[in-house]
């Protein structure tokens, strides 16, 4: 167990606990929130939550278990597609059931492990289990993901994602018909108050904006094109579920199991269709595209046949 004890600086007076810990100790906001939720943050001897505010001069005590490292295990993923490969980056077409990188609680294949098994040398920047990873896709989401190979690419791509200069286009089939057929969902996304694994629209969440447009409408569902302005965990799934139009097949966020069974879906119908960015080497605006995964294409055929 690690421990730090110090007075709250004047510059952090009135700042949220999770934001303050990120600045003081270099934690991620997620780690800071988890420490506070576990009772690891005391202010003048009293426990405080992540959203509580600090008082200048008060005595701050923080106790936490250092995060455990996760080993990258090279594991071949035969159906991992390589869309593009050069000295700076590799763009993969990730199948469902593959996580972006190793993490506690996940023992399945990962993009990082698959690239290692295939002999790719990627950037050494970032945490050991996340080297080269500049963005992520849910394990159950298929489609495009870029991984940095050079150090300059890692730095530049991280900046582009942070500054929202990367264009990410997803396609998803949702239940029902959104009203209006095209629009913007602007609602903060944060951890679900009653679930360790889920996220939700919550007042204390992070700013999240999703733009959508209906491409096709079916009797019980709609095919949407989605442009992400931000990139929060589970953002599309959470935003669509909050509109009462969950992604088809997404049992975690309330999808109708009978429709999922009829379409043969065992995961959410969600695919990272296009990815556009400024290439860190050539400085040219570059677009990559991916076809639907086989299970999603079959489900779409069934919907079109109704």
C-alpha cells in the first residue's frame, strides 16, 4: 500500500478530488476516482468522494494499492486484418472478441499480443501493456484501429486523438427508429453508479458528443452512421441506449434478446467503418476503410429481407 500525506495547495482550492489527485500525483482521473470510491482519500481525517471539493490548507491523505502490471502475451489472431503497414503505423481490422491491449480481468486475445506474435515491432511509448496504443475499441466492437510503430508516430497520433483531429466513423444497427432520423446527442458519460463494468449518462461524467444519421430503416431497427466528436468508453452504446435505441445485440445496455437471437448476434452490432488522420510521416490526410464483419453482414441481410 502506497501513501501520501500533504496540505492542499492554494491553487487547488475548490478543485474536485479526482482532478486534484491527477494534478498532484500524476494519476489518471479513472484511477483517482477508484481510489476515492474505495475510501482511500481523507481530507482532515474524513473520507471524501471523487466529486467532493478540496479546501486550501486542509490535510490530504491518499492511500492506494499500486496498479498491477499486465504481461503482453504474444497470441496469434488469424482473422486480424492488416489494412495498412509502414514505418510509422499499422492499421488493423480488429475482429470481435479481441481487446485492444491486456488488462486485469481479461484473458482473451489482444491487438498488442497479436501484433507481437506476427512479428511487428511497435512503439515502446506508453505503459508496458499498452505500448503503441493511441486509442481503443471495445472487445465486442469490430473494425479499424491504428497502432503506432515509431516514437514520433506515437507522440503525434496521441496529440491528434487528444485534440480531436482524427475523424472516426462507425456504423451501428440500433433498435427502433431514432427521432429525429439524424441528430446530435450531447450528454456526459461516466461510470454507472451501480455497476463496475458499465457506463451511463451521468451528470458527473465526461463531456461526450455523438452525431448520427440514419442510413436505412427496417421494420424493427435502423442502420446508422455515427461520427464521434469525443471518444468516451462505450460512448455510442451508452448514448444510443439512453435514447431508448440500444445497439442490436448489446445485452449489457438493454438490447432485446429475441431480436438478437433472430439476427444471430452474440455482441453489439457496432463497427469502426472509417478512420481518417494526418499521417505522422507524410503529413498527408489519409483515410482507411473496413468492410462489415461477417456476423454483422449476415444480420443486416436478415433485416433487409424482412
